[in-house]
C-alpha cells in the first residue's frame, strides 16, 4: 500500500445492506455517489476494492464492490477506511479557494504575531461542521477549533502554515490573585 502521506480518505464503510454483499458507506467526496469514479479504493490492510454500483440511501450511500459478494464479507468491512492515492485525484478541477482537507494535516499553526501555536493533526467533522484538531506547541494536548474564516483567516499552502485567531473564551486569562 502507498505511504500515508500519499493517501486521501474518501469514505468509511458502515453496516452491511442486504444479503448480497452491499455495504453502507459514509462518503467524503463532494458528490457522494462519485466515490467509485476515482478508481480502486484502498484499505489500510492493502486490499483494493472496485465500486461496481453506488446508490443514495438516506444520509449514506449503498455500495456494491466487485470483490464482495456475501453478507459475511460485507460485515468484515465494517469500519474500514477507504482511500485513493493523491495522484488519482483531479487537482486541475479545484477552484481557487478549494483544497483537499488532507493538505492541511501537518501544517504549522501560528498566531497573528507569528508565534508557534501548534500543528494540525486532523480535520474531523462530527456532524456540525468541520473542525481543526491542533496539537499544541510543546505539548501532547490537542484542541478542536471550528474551521471558520474568523478562526483561521489565513492558510498558506506554500509555507505550509495556518494563522489562528483563537476565540476569546479559550484565550488564556491571567491568573487572579485570590487574596
């Protein structure tokens, strides 16, 4: 399998659907039904899965993989992350202000004054919008921030850094003397 730096997460397999090997997939592609348009999907354990059909079903898609024919095979895929290599993606189709979320992972995060703040660890979405998980500089602690222009006004892909303006409620307040 390709190196982690070369992989882009396209979706995650959920529960089986029916008895003929179909699975529910949470797709991270712009058009969820296009998950198979990029070529074979790769798994962390080195398998390659080809999509033969994808259909919309509520908030997920139901996918048929050529290699999966039975429900027990589909059950074994539950929770499997599906990737493509970066070179399978159409860079030339991105608009000027668009980018792949994977490009943010590992970026330096700095304050407006240029002080080191941390490093982007992940860009999860738990249903209420994208978040940026930042590993704080000099710490093992991470914090989540809303991925909004007000919080991250500048993203510099050439310098591989993002500027953060932390919301007021999380800015460290001076300790008060309890006397």
